[in-house]
């Protein structure tokens, strides 16, 4: 499976500010995904990021709040904009595995606390 | 109704016990299914895929019943290190979207 890193690993931010999370993969991948995991909850898909096209957002998530970049096949960023305490969560990126039956593999996550 | 439902637990079992987790899914078009394991403050990691024929990996056995839209995970001879949250996951027909269950928490005690 691919090696995935995320920066920052954690941050504490003031409400009203924005944070950009980076996701780096050690191999080229077509699809990258961004998830949110709120405290005590399971994972919810925010959007799918394909290189060279706009991200596809799931219901309840909009580009103005969570702009995503995908400049190449190994890198993506997710920005959490105009943060509020409700945005406190773990944000995870994932990539598809390379095999025919492979599923997704996750980065270590970014733990965000908004005061 | 959630698309993928699991009993949240916690399941508290002694070492050496056999424990089974169940999961149901509502989207009959889902094609592939997986169990992920998530340790506290860590990312989910793929435990195993789930096939209709059933599959076994050491102490772990996963089973899929498409007619009942039901998935199971059996852990035999539980170890302390099995303590984690187990996430049931369904993948859509296009193979590009995962839907996660809420997770089942397992605590194995000495």
C-alpha cells in the first residue's frame, strides 16, 4: 500500500481563521479522498479530489467552506475555512489501493481543535 | 436509517474468547465490503475484505450474506492487542466511494 503523510498532525486554531491541511503520497494515484471524523463518530466523506478537475463534494459539504486543491498525482490540500468549534474533528486523506480489489488507505489524520 | 449499521458496543471479552460483530447495509447496489480496524487516535487500517464465499485470515473470519445484506466478523482466541474499534465498510458500484458504519468497540481484558 502507498505511504501517506499529512501535515500538520494537529493544530489548535481560533474561530474565524482558516487552516490548510496537506496530504502527500509516495506514489502517483488517480483519486484522493478527504474525510472528517468527528469526536466519537465514524468517518464521513467530504469530497473526492481528482487531478486536473474540480473536487466532487458530498451532500452537506461545499467548496467555499472546504476548498480543495489537487495540483498533481501525489499531493492534495484541504482548507477548513472560517472555522468554528463545530469544525473540531480529525481530517483524514485517503487514496485508492493499486490492486484490482484494493480499497482505500488512510493517512495518519490531522487533529483540529477550534477554540 | 444509516446506510451501514453496527452495534457500537463496547464488547468486553476475556482473552481467548471468541467474539462476533455484525453489520447490515441498506444499499443493495453496494459491491464490495471491508472490515477496517481503528485504534484510539489512529487512522483506520484495512483488516480484511469480505467475500460471499467467506474468507479467513488467521483468527479472523469475515462473511457476507447478500440476500440479507448482512456482514459479519468473527475473532477467535481474542488477544489484548485486538482491542480497537472495528469499522464495517461498504463500497459503491463504481468502486470509488466508501460508506462507513459507526464502528464497534472491542475491549479484550486479561
